[in-house]
C-alpha cells in the first residue's frame, strides 16, 4: 500500500468542474480530502 487511491468518474461534463470533498472510511475511522475536479 503506497497511500494512494484512484477514483474513476464516468460521464462527466464541463459543469462538473468544481471542488468536492472525498471521504474514505474504514470501520470507525475516516479521512476527508478536498479535491478539485477540472474537466477539459
């Protein structure tokens, strides 16, 4: 495990370009990360 993950998002449009909060959960713990999605 290298501490990295991949998220694949299908069928996006230019209107989907914005900031999102991604949450990874495992049992009683979670980690949030703010991500910026730029559709070109």
